[in-house]
C-alpha cells in the first residue's frame, strides 16, 4: 500500500516529468528534502540525481538556488527543465546586461522556481549581501542545492577551492536547508562534504553504485588493439575513447578519421572554443566518437553513449568507474572495455616517480604513496579473475556477490593456470635473503631467479643462492606479473626500505609449505614499453 504522500509524489512526478515510477532511491531523497532538512545524497552518474532536487523545488514554496560548477551543465539543465514546462533560469557572466536584470525581476516576482548559479557568482557580495536577501524577503529561498558537491573535497577527483566558501551560505542563511549531491562515493569524500559544508545532522542517502546495464571487460593491449577499437567504432553507437596523453588523443582521433570514423579529439591543450565545439558536435551526434583525456566528461549530459573504451590505464579505480560510467546513462545496455598492457604499468610508475616538489625537486612522498595505492587498486581490477563488478563495488564499500553475468570474467571465465611452483621459487628466494638479513625489491629477486649476472648481484654474491637461475625459462614479464598478483592476494608483502622491498606474509608461508595453491589467470601479453618522459 502506498501512503497519501507517496501517491501525491507519484502524481507530481508524472505531471511534471512524465515518469511513471521513481528510480531506486529517488523517492526517499525527495521525502527528506520536503522535510526541510539537510541532505547528502550520493548516487551514481545516470542514477537520476537532478530529479531529487527539482521535484522538491516545485513542491516547496520559494525559489531553490542550485549551485553547479559548470556553465554548460547549467544551461543544459535549464533547457531540459524548460522542455518540461518548468520555470528555471540561470544567471552567469555570459548574459547580456538587460537579460540578467530581467531574470532577477522574474525571480523577485515569483515566476521562477529554480535558479542555477556558479559558486563564484553566488559568493559575490552583490549576491550574498544584495540579491539573495531581497529574494529571500520577496519569495523565500526553499533550499540551497549543491550539485557535484565532491568539489569541496581535496580527496575527490575534482577539487575546486571556491566550493569551500559555500559554507558561508550556512552562516548567512541559517534557516535554509542545504542539499549536497554527488556521484563520488568514497567514505572519505562523504565525510569531508559534511564537514566542509557544515551540514546539520544531514539525512544521508547512498544509492547502490551498481550500474546493471554496463558490461565490463578488460583486454590485453596488443598490436590488435587498434583493430578492435575500429571494429567497436564501426559497430555503431556513440563512444568515448579515453587516453592518458594529449598526444595519443590527437594521433588516435586522426587515425580513426583516416579510417572513415567520425571522431573528434578533446583535451585541455585545445583552445576553449574548439573544445566546446567538439563537445557540442558530439552531443548533437554530428560525430560518433570522442577521443579524449579525462578532461572530457564531467557534466556532459549525453545519455546514449553506447561504449567507453580505455586505451590507457586509468589513474584510479574511482576515476575508471566515473569515466566508464558515462556509458549507458539512459539505462540501455552499454559496454566498457579497459585495455591493459605491461607497458602501462611502467608508464604509470614513471609518472608517479615524477611527482616532485616544483621548488625543491624533492619527491612528494605522500602524493606518490597515494598514487601508488590507487595504481595498485586499478591493477587489482585489471588482473582479477573474479567478477569485475564485485571488485569495483567493493572499492566503494558495497558488498556485491558475483557472478554478475555482465562482465568478461563472469561470462567467459578466464583460463587459470597453476603457478604454485614458480610462486614457491619466488617466495623462497625472498626467504633465503631474509635469512641473510637482506631485503630487496622485485627487480633484484627476479634477476636472481633468472640467473642474471648484474654487477649488484655479483657484488652481493647472490649467485650462490639456491634458487639462482631456476626461473630462467620464464620471461621477466611473467615474473613481474606473478609478483604483482601475489602482492594483491596478500601472499607477498612489500614495505619501504628507502625503496620498496619484498617481505613474507603469513600467506607466503602457506604457499611455501604447500598448504595453498596459486592459480593465475593468463598474464596480459607483454607490450613494448612506450618511450618514457611523455606525460599528459
Ligand atoms: P545524474 O545527474 O544522476 O547523472 P540525471 O539526473 O541526469 O542523472 O538523470 C539521468 C537520466 O535519467 C535522465 O535522462 C533523466 O531524465 C532520467 N530519469 C531520472 N529519473 C527518472 C525516472 N524516475 N524515470 C525515468 N527516467 C528518469
Ligand atoms: Zn561479473
């Protein structure tokens, strides 16, 4: 049975937006918003956040002020609302002189329910001390909605210092509730939002981050990768190709065009006009493929993206989730493919090692540590033979029990091989060195296994270690892959000793004693490492 409030909400939903049902999570957010209390709502991209504040805005007296970081995003939302016959407007610097005044007049007369503003504008004294108090007096302000609220947090992926200042709204208008919305789900960002915005006992809603219509796959990066990309592009549907560097974006978009695909580039190195033109043409379906760096995406409202392909390894799993999540916002099936080669790891490690203090050139240790941790989570995802969805959602603190039926590992389980013997060889090398009170990084351990004759090895007299040369038939890449997987699974430890060194864990001993087997999915095929020193 539905109670009267639910029934009337559903009627309003139909009346204003034409939808028959709420999506999961929407209704309870709307109910809390209508109760006039602070709110933090975390919902995945495409989950339908906008409606959660737009509907309350229509049902509450007064004007709702919506803060949004991007002008394009505001214009988009106002246009969509206008299509539904909802009185909304935005004020920004792109307006001609008279136009702004006219809109303010309409607001003061109560003709408009939603006002979109960029944070800088809202925080200007012209607004904070001038227009807003007048508006509050004339019509009342129903709530402040802060869209993309993760921008207040340095732990998010899109920190904007001006967002911090938004806590001044609370001081200036203590009676008006604040609604914070974001698609960033990490608990740290969540608590940061509450603190930075001084939310008062907020109702916290965290929707599931499972995007059930997305199919996830990871493929090895090989000489065939471009051909696979081309086939994907030719199969039709709008797509996004994410690359790490601007150079790669330019090269790849040219190459696709030469092969008859309507593709455009997008990265921060293009001038603002080209960027907005390219984006506009993509949204209008003039072109079907956008080749881009991560600069492309936030606030791009294109619901029918059918595939997102990562040509390079993303920097974090959170980033990957957001970027891949730009596919299928309309709820229809879409495909997310990550290409991954051993060369990507070298590039990522190289870029991390380059994080230096601009003044002293000292390494930024804390940043490097964080970046390494993020890289490791990405590798966990890429190299897992478990359900990809399960690994992603676990990262957001959500328990999802696979198989999901919509990822490569669930639909075509990867062939696993028994790697117990090489694992024992590697671990016993670490154990033998430990007996000598010595600790080394993976590189040196692998040199021992492969019977290398490096100067360091000879100097240390490590040719006498009994595992010396036992693994010379396996390529270095296989050994590196094994070491990484052992680390991910907690069967091998790594600590800092000026540089990372391998150590044994309780799990290592289980493997060494033959109590535990090591199964490995076939490693990604080795790719020639790209030339170094080419960053974003
Ligand atoms: P978000 O801001 O969370 O990424 P949007 O608010 O842009 O997502 O919504 C994504 C899409 O879902 C939009 O096209 C929107 O019209 C649609 N949508 C939202 N709520 C519903 C609903 N209850 N029923 C059907 N479609 C909905
Ligand atoms: Zn799965």
